């Protein structure tokens, strides 16, 4: 996989909080992306290629499935596309709607697809693959909003996906500047930690405005959310790069493996369990996945 010239995937600091999720079945499922040194997905891996540890103890991998295969309950996921419709973003959205529809119709093995338009409030639409023109009409009638509540939109979308089968992806189109959220950062962390969600922020260029939020700090926070959920942060040099970025996200989702193991029943519910996934004998590879989980009581 490659990005357009000038497009960079941000690399947040490795010293990030551990993200966690609730396992609602007997197996703990972990979505894993494996790439070579050039960013290309590695195909043909089986359970015998992976070593999974929980709190340093090796686990028996009881399930290994590839997203690209599709058509399986084990690899199905729900997807939310979050679209910033504040004053700074709405016209850009209208010019980018064809790319968004193409992205939504090409998602691998997606069960439920929702679109959340947000400024200071949130408006949820359920995407109909058979009638994508309905989304175009909705975009044409959206009013411009004066403020942006990014954290509120993420928390709202996670609640909307709360009936997910346990795996979901959230793609966020925004300039990242949060001006009016009532959801505190700590509360958002707890919400993210209670869902098996992979977050892909797509950050449009933003500039500082007077005494408003610092764009670099906003970008850092988006990168942290991507890092702790096993996703990626993409920085757009301009809106023309969006179609290629969305193709990159689809390719990333298709390349994922889903590994499952049985958790240790002796560990108290709610306790953080750190996990690690490695591929011994495969040289220099990049492995992305969630760093931990919590089982609810």
C-alpha cells in the first residue's frame, strides 16, 4: 500500500496509554495488521505464524481469520463515517461526497454502516448501499454549523455502534479543532476503551485562530486515539488527496487478521490485561493491534 506524494501517516509517540475493549464472547478477538518494511500487507499468514501473549503469558490462538476473505461472521464489522460539517469543513465535504460514497460501498464485510454528520450536534444517517444517492441529497441540505464538537461526535458514534458484534471501525473526517465538546478527554478514553473499535482520523489542514485551540495539539490527540486503538492517523496536504486516503483505509481493513484466544478466567473482571502480538521468524515487520483489553463482569 502506498500514499500519494506529500501524504503522510503520522507516527505518534510509542509512550501511549493502553487501549482496552470488552470481550462479549468466549474468545478475545484482536484485529491485527501486519506490513513489511515498505508498508505492504503480508499475505498468507496462519495461526502458527503469530505469538500472542497476555500479561507476558503465551496464549493458544484458537481462531485466525483474514478480513479480505469476507463473508464470515468472524471477520464482519460495523463502520461509522464521522463527517465534520462545521463552517470550516462543510464546503470541503460537499466537494468530497463522491469519494465518501465510493469508500462506503467498498468496505469489506461490513454489516452496519452509519454516517454521522456533526458540528456542535450530531445527525445520524444509515447508509444504504442500494441507494447511495440518498446520502448526496442529505449532504446538499445540511446546514453549516458554527462550532465543532469532535469528542462528542466520537462518543455519540460509539454509542450508536454499541450493538456491534464486537468489532467496529470509525473513520473521522475533520480538521481536528474541538471547540465546544462537553465530553471530557478522560470520559472519551473510557468510552473508547469499552468498545472494540479501530479509529482512523483523517485530518484536513487547519490553522491557529486567535486564542482558539492549538491545531498541533488537536492533531496530537487524533494521533493518540489512532495509536491506542490500532488504527492510523492520516494528514491530508489538501482535499484532493482524500480518495487515495480512503482507498488506503479500505486496504488496511482488508489486510487485517482477526486472532482469537480464551482469556484466563481467574483474572478479576475489569482488570487491564496487556496483550502483545509478534511474528517471530518474519524479519522486520510492522504489527498494529490493540494493546490490551478488559473483560466486563
